[in-house]
C-alpha cells in the first residue's frame, strides 16, 4: 500500500500548538511525522485522515469488543440520550446494568459505576484501605492500573531501574507523583511466588491491597503461571488483605466473567471498564458485599458522570449481547486462527516466537523463550517486533505501535480479515530484516 501521511502530518503540525505532544493521551503519540490522525472507524476497520484503511487490532486499547460504531449499541444510546443525558439521579437502567454485571462477574455482589479504568482502580484502592484500616499496596512491575498516582510506579521504565529482583525498588513513572507515596507502594516481579511470600512474611499485616492484572494486559499479554493468582488469593485471605483484580482489559473480553471465570478465581474486588461499553465512557468496580457496603458509611465515593446515560446505555446493550449471544465464542474462533497462523509463520521462517495471552487479546515475543515478567520481556527482540508492525501498519494491518500493547480482536473481524492479516505479516517476515 505504502500509505500517504500528508494530512496526518499537517494535523500533527497544527496539533503541536494546541495539545501537549499534539495528542490527548501520551500513549497516542508515536513520533514526529508518524503519528496517525483518525477520520472514522466502523466494524473492524479504521480510516486515517489520509483515507488509508486499516484492519484495526488496537480496538481503542481494548474497549471495542463488538466492532467500531456498532449499530445495535449506537441505536440504544441514541434512544436513551433523547430522553436524558445526565440527571444526578439514579435510573432503572443503572439497576439493569448492575444486575447484568453481578450476574456475569463471579466476585461481584455489589457494584458502583465510574467513567474510566483509572477511576475504578482509584475507588477500589480507597475502599480496600478503608476496609482494612491499612495504607500499603502491593503491585507488580510492568502492570498498569491507570493514571492515578497510587499505582503509577514501575510501570514502563527500563527494568534496570527496578533494582535487584530480590529487593525491587518502586520507580515513579512520572514526575509530579508525590515522593511520600513511595512509602505506600511495594512493587514486585509478577509470577514469582518466593518473593511475594518473603515480602508478606515480613509485612503482610501492613498491606491493605494486592492489585494485579490477571495477565500483563500492558506488557504483551504475558499470562500468569499456573498457581500464581491462586497463591495471591490464598495469601490475601491469610493476611486479611483485599485482593483487587484489575479486569479493565480482560473483563467481558477473555470470557463473559473475565479472568475470574477463565481462571476460576474469586478476588475480593474487581475493576472494569473498556469492553464493558464498546467504546463509550463507562467503568465499574465491585466485589464482596461486606466490603462494598462500607461505601457511604464513612467512605466517600461518587462522581458527576458516573451514571452518564450514553455510557450506561452502551453497557447495557453491550453486556446483553455478550451475555446472550455467542459473541465471545466467535471472537475466540478467529483469534485462535490468527494466533496459530502467526505462530506458524514465524516457526516456518525459523524465528523463535512465543505466543502470549488469549484469542481475544494476545501478543507475541521473539527470541527469549522464557517470558514470565516484564524483566524477561525487556530481553526479547522488541526492536524487530516494532519494525514488523511498522511494516504491517504501512500495509493496512494495525496492531499498536508499542510492543507492550496486545492485539485486540472484536466480533466484527472476519475470516477474510484474519487471512489478509496473515498475508501481510508473511510479507513482513520476508522483507523486514531481523
Ligand atoms: N487498568 C488497566 C489494566 C488498564 O489496561 C487501563 C488502561 N489501559 C487502566 C486500568 C486505566 O483505564 P483508563 O484508561 O480507562 O483510565
């Protein structure tokens, strides 16, 4: 295809004067003259302002589970917003949404809504601290829980900064995070039972919450080793710690009940956003009744937009579809074909590849065979991965530019899209020098 980027480059030049880096979220900046600006998206496709069409595997970083601008969801939103957009009063539709979430998500007995994944994790952390009367949090290196200050540590720094694996150092991922928060966070390598156990023996009774993504949704979809999530569950019970499972990426995507259903796991609180609303701004956190019911009894939680009608209507429509129709099964079928096809391509070219994740949300690493945490991932051939996806993007197939971000599938991806993707990646493997 060899895409033109003339209009994108013009818009970027204009945007530089208006928005820091020319974007509204740092992750959307790919670099000077290579950052695409979008015109529209429908189904599995996205068009940039230069008219180039892409098979989209970014899916807006995960929210699009049915397809871009999915008719049935948009119709429901139109219907509801003609009646009201925001009322600062609870509607029956919110109750319908809460009932759906509680039915679908194993650990959720009570739920509160929010507008973004960041808010959901922020609220969950406060509730955990209030419930336990403790302040410290454990999170895992390379995991991302949104832009609130409490867990934005050791997220995407070079791993050399994290210190020795046996005594990791929390590294703030931004200037502006108060130094005093360092005291409240312990960062540990994921998938390492011994180190977690050692830290808990020393300070388990000071910990309010262990927050974890079930897999590395923000580092190539590396999966939990068998027993690791179960170990967290067991130890949280032993030390009276609240186990917060961050399902912002996995929820309503890798299974109807997210990673909890997939791994038969019962966290105390889970956080949701993304696939819940097929792109509309809606999020939730929920969990055990005895924990959630402290909200409103000396524990503050709220937000003007928490019950915004577009988000609530979109979530009701999306979750009903996911709950009642074989949507996720269809995504799983195509995702499996794509994962298998990609693995074969690399294997046939004698390139050592490891596939990670789930058919609806996967990635792959090249080189290093043992990849169980962010430290291992950094030793993989990330530069080669980047050049491969730069080639596929040039040729109409768009996974994210960042090797940490998984490939996301939606219900609208077709068999033909999968075939075209495999053809383009086959070309990339032939043409891009390793
Ligand atoms: N948690 C996880 C696991 C995420 O992947 C993200 C976003 N990528 C967030 C929280 C934050 O969500 P949001 O961008 O909606 O604030």
